[in-house]
C-alpha cells in the first residue's frame, strides 16, 4: 500500500461515502499550521488520528474516536477494513 497525503486519503474516503470527511477537512483547515496536510500517511486512520486535536474539535473526542474505529483504528487488520463502505457511512 502506498502512502498518501491527508488530502488524498480524505478525498478517497469522501468518494466512498464517508459522512465525516467534511468535518475532518474543516478541523484540519482550522489548525494554525495546517501544512501537515502534505505529510504522507500509510492508512486513513493515521490521518484521522494525527491531523487535528479530537478534544479541541467541535465534534469532540468521542465522535472522532468512533470515526477512528470505523476506518480501522484499534485494529490489527487496518488494510482489510480501510474502505468498506458500510463502515464509513454508518
């Protein structure tokens, strides 16, 4: 699996119907230094975990914790669960 930038991952997730991508993009843009969007990540869950503060976001920690679970965080098989539409759009 190739690394992708945060924006590439989020655009792919949006194309797969992820309901939360708009919120993620707004949170990233609200960061004082959002140049990290150019960083490369191996998995979508890495973007969700590292691009902005869950606690400081308008949605809050528990919202992003659930999104993180939906995209394969806390799993030993992240690549297998990465883009299952049923997981991204619940």
